[in-house]
């Protein structure tokens, strides 16, 4: 983050753990708000700034996800029918989001109509102007060459690490999965996370596993068992780290929620 003061790495890590906890236990990916609220409460950074950087981060993550999954599916002729539309939708959404990011970050003042309304309320005008300034600063967080390239690279590495972890887990179940197959699998899980589902993505993980893994020679029964066990293990890890994050940052779920309202 590019701000008046840096965010300590430990705070960023534990706030992310709280965010994942929220995503796994609350609907509509509310963990993103909890993560931003936690950072806001622990660092004093403006909430608008933190939310804007989170929005920027998700756009970059979506763009990298499209590239990674596209590379993985490049040599496959037979794929589930939903993957291509999901890739296209994510790519279009990322492109539109990036364009909006650059446009919004260059807005110098509120729209004319809003300015006319706010002319009669100087206090409200100053408040909104301050929020707009924080939003613009956050949206510009990754528009600097070196941080942006580093974020792109690290995001790609993280997706590859997820794929490598999937390969190790598959071996424990005697499932022979090529690296490209692991990339497609974890990428498909990432794409599916944008679809409304039950808290913890229960059912969605299993659907993806049964749809994708058999394309690489894994029986559907084995794919289902693998997805259930790996998903349960992930659930335990995320819940554990999320609760540890609340303890380390000395927050409760209510504190993080209150942080989002500021």
C-alpha cells in the first residue's frame, strides 16, 4: 500500500487471515470488508483508502487468474462448458475494472450536480472531498511500475504454489495429476468463488473437482473424496488462522464490522 505510513507485515497477514475467516463463515464475501476494517482499526488508515486498495488488489488478482488458467487450458480440447464463459466474464470484468480504476483515480472534484447540492452543506462537502481523496490515493496504490510488477509476479507465484500444494495433496490420494491440470483445478476454484454459494463454498468445491479432475484421468468418486477431505482441511486451517488473527490483533468480529462502518 502506498500511504502516509506503511502497514506492518504482521498486521497485513493477520488481517488477511481474518478476511478469509469472514469469507468462509459469512455470505457475499464479507471477509473483504472485515479485512479492510481490521487494517483500518489497527493502523488508523482511512477506511476509503483501505477499501480502494482492496478493490485494486482484487482486480489484479482476477487479471492474473485469467492468464494462469488460460495457460493451463491451452492444450486441452475438452473442458467443462462453463470454464470458457467464466474466463471471458472474468477477463471482461477485470478489463472494465482496470479502466474504471484509472478513470476514478484521476477525478479531481465531485460531479457538477453533486457540487451544487453540497454547496449548501460545507461540512458534508469537506467530508465527501476527504473520502474522495482517500479513494483516489488507494486506487493509485499499484499504478507505480515496480510495485505493480512485483504484485503481478507474486500473485502468479501464489497461484503456482496453490497448484503445487494441490499436486502434493493429490499424491496422498494416489491421484496422478499433471501440473497443468492442477493449475486448471485451482484456477477453476478461483473462478467459481465469484459465483454466489453457501458460506465456506460448500458444494462449489465439490462441483469443480468432479467437473475438472476427471478430465485428467481421475475417477469422479476419487475426485469427490479428494475435494471433501482437502476442503475440510482448508476449512480447519482458515478458521484456526482467522481466530488467531483476531487474537493477535486484539479484535473481535464485532470490532472488524464496526471498522467497516467508519
